[in-house]
C-alpha cells in the first residue's frame, strides 16, 4: 500500500512511518520543517528512520500544506502520484481523540 504522511518528521509520525516502511508499505513523507520545535530534531529523526529501514527509503518533501500552489505542484509531479495513495493505518482511539483535540484547540 502507498501512504502519504503529512508531518512525517514529528515524534509520533516518524514512528508510524517507520512501522509502515517496516511492514513493506511505500510511504511518501511531507513536512514543512517549521520551528514549532527545533527543526534539527526533525532532520535527526528522519535520519534515524532512514538508518532503521535502509531497505525501504523514505521520499520526503519539504512542503507546507498551507501553500496550495506548492502542494498542487508536488502532486502534479512524478514524486507523489495522488491517485495511488490510500488512507494510513487506523489510529487507536486515544490517538484519534488527541488529534481531534489538537485540531479544535490550535
């Protein structure tokens, strides 16, 4: 399965990405590497993912989802064929609740 992971360099997402790569899925990562916390931590985390799963490289694009022209250009390129992406694995209930809280309390 192919999946698109936005915020791929975050702590939780990096572990989700690693698990999907380990399970043999094709993962394409997006992150804007903003300064919400140290961007170097995000770069180090992606290096860690690549070291852990060398057999399945992680294509990663630095794109901000708020930048509509950049997102459209990305999906128009050969890097991320949008028609092949599937929803990611199911999140457990606790993580879904956290995500819902975060989205409504930004």
